[in-house]
C-alpha cells in the first residue's frame, strides 16, 4: 500500500507496545515519519533530565542511585513537561510507556491517547529471534543464525550478547505478559487497541499499522 497517512491526522497520542524483539523500534520510526509525532521514550527523558540537572531529574537520580525504580509520579511529571513542548502539540508516540494499568490511568489525566498499537508475536518466535542474534564486535553489525547469516569469513569472531540467552528472554517475556496483558485488555475495553500481526515481514507489519491507524 502507499504510505499516505496524513501528517498529524490524529490529534491525540499513540501508544506502541509489544514484547521484546517484536520490532517496535523499526515500526516507531515509520510511525514518526508518517505522523510527525515525536517519539517519547521514558528512558531517554530520564537521561535528559539527569543530564540537565532538573528538579525531576535530581529526584529520579536519588531513586536510581539507590537501585530503586523511579516512581510513576516522577515519570508522569517528566511526560507532562515533554507534552508542553511545541513539537508535541498534536500528540506524541509513546514507546515503552505505559507498562501498567496504574501508569495508563495517570497518563490519561495528562494526555489524550487516540490509539494503542500492540505488535503481537508468539513467545517461541521471540525466543528464536533473540537467542539467534549474533554481533560482530568489530563493526557492531547484528546478524542472525537463521534470518541474516553472517559471511563465512567473520563467523568465528561473532559473539552472543549477554542478555540474548533463552533464560533471560523468557524472564523478560514473563514480566511483559504479567504487566501488559491486563493493560491491553484495559485499552481494548476503551476501543483504543489495535492488534497487529508481528510475524509478517517488516514492511507488511508497518503497512498493517498504518492501514489501521488511517481507518480510525
């Protein structure tokens, strides 16, 4: 299909979520290009706040240095400040937030969410995607033993990143399902959830997202 989603056609924000390895980063870039909505990551906001030494950044730093999770009210405060910026006047693309119903309820107080895109990929496919990844330490290039085999000449120097093992991936998936399954139902009950088949090609996943956003 032709990428024809009008820029800023949806005045509210979009939430994008999916399990680790579902391809959110790739699809987020495409959504940003087509809507002009800036991508908002809580991780990026935290790093920026720490770097700037803002009040919320200093507050977040105290929790992070103690090895504790940054409380929701601090995260919501950072988001509230971000939404005041000029480029966010027609909404933003939330990447990785909210993760829980409690966060979603707080977000609803400060932002209008127009659509929630859930990239659906079965656990076994996620495990295969992540566990099969290999990195070339010299170039940083990522390969995959099944989907993107490396040239024979560099196979011996490839490494598997520490977190790309089956045990870690399954633990991350368990946490994702515990947090996100209730959240998906919560958004679905509000008529905001858009489910997308994440086992298609990258292009087809993106086409389905854009098609369903255009139809809203």
